[in-house]
């Protein structure tokens, strides 16, 4: 990338620029943008290699974030899965069980209560096990009425339910024979998702540093190739800002186009996974579908990639300018 060399202007143009500093600044920015864009494709092969490296580095944390986002969506849809089963005593009638369900539903820890009668439980058991004919020989239904309680839990938020304390509270009802509560898998799931979130952050930071290094090294090589031109522009009065400007815009283009290419990679990967994920969801009777990159996330990725390009270019140019001033 070569720095645009200042051109001679007539006194009339100088007076016009002096009278309109905003216009002069705008012209300088426009020239730097145009020049950096042209210079970006001066060596297309090198540019595409750099953009590919940036795109791969950005697509990895984006893909992990989407994976975590879809897992959170899946678990949020199944928020009512963790339940507490109250096995009532054999002598508790069905109407009595329904009355108890209404009483329990008023507890602050309870989201809702479903009553599974003896007959319903027996029908489900025979269907699952295939022992329908064997069960028909029984004179009495050995299964009790069951209350299935959905506690007020948030899979991805704070678990305000004291499992042991709530279980002891339910056992105090005289109609209750046994309580089965299993929320350990929810705690494990929350721990796994928490670790996954931290992994995404760590991977994102490391690959962000990789983008900085790629952009910085590319700009540094361009500076080395144009060292003589930069020295000449210094001799004719070019400031550090003037020298730095086209390189900064070059860093923006590397970051922006690399971010766009990373979004293309992520979208292609999602298209590749949509069919098998849909088939798996159908096997489980679910309507789950993969969610992709929305508009807000797209803007965030492009803004972050452009910012990384700016920082990488700024550090590379700043290091060269500092070394040049020290040598002088």
C-alpha cells in the first residue's frame, strides 16, 4: 500500500482550502479511502489469503456462539421438563387427588400441577412396556394417583428452588406417600452452559488477537515495502496523521471484508446442518429449527471485525512511526 503523495496546488486553491478546513479534511479522507481501496487489490492473491485467514478466525467464535444460542433456545423451549412427582397413597381417591392438586398449585414454588390418575398411569405403563394382556389379569390397579408438579425454575437463570427443602415440605401432606424430585440434571446443564459461555469468550478473545496479528503483520509488510516513499513524503512535510491515514483505512477494509466473508462461511455451515438437524428433530417429535445470524448480530460482527482491523493497523503504523522518530 503506497501513501498518496501530496500534489502541488495553486495559491487560489490553497486559499480556498484555508477558508474551508472541513472541505480540505473531507478531500483528504476521500483520497485516502479511494487510495486504500485501490491498494487493497494491488496484489489480489495476498489480499484473498489475508481475508481468508481473518474470515476463518472470525467464523469460529461466531459458530460457537450460534451453537450455544441454539442450545439455550432448545432448553428454554423445554423449560417445563424438570418435574416433581408426588406419589399419593393407595387409599387416596381421584377426586381427593384433584383437590390436593389445587391446594399444591397455590404454593409460591409451583408453576402448575397435573394429575395423573391410576387408570391413565396404567394405560401409559402398558403401552410403554407392552404388557397390556398381563396387566389385564390384575384384579386391582397397583399404581397410585400421581401429581406431577412443575416448579418455578429457569434453566438458564438463577435456581431459586431449594430442592430438598421443597421436597420435605411436600412430604408433610398426609396424602403423599413418596416424592421424587430430580433437578440435578438441570444444575449440570446450567454448569455446562456456563462453561460453554466462558469457552466462547476465551476462544473469541484469542481469535480476535489472531485477527489483530494478521492485520498488523499485513500492514507492517506493506509499510516495509513502502518505507522509501514514506521517507520522501516526510521530507516534503507530511504529518504522522497523513502517513497513517491510508493504512488505517486499509485495516478497516481488511476487517470489514474479512467479517463479511466469515458471515458467508457461517451461513453455508448452517445450510449444511439444517437438513440433518430437522430430521433429528422430527424423530423426537420436535419443531426445533436452527436459528442463524440475525441483523443485530451481523452488525455486531462487522463492527467488531472493522474495529480489530483499525487497531491492528494503528499498532503497526504507530510502531513504525515511533521507530522512525527514534532513529531520526
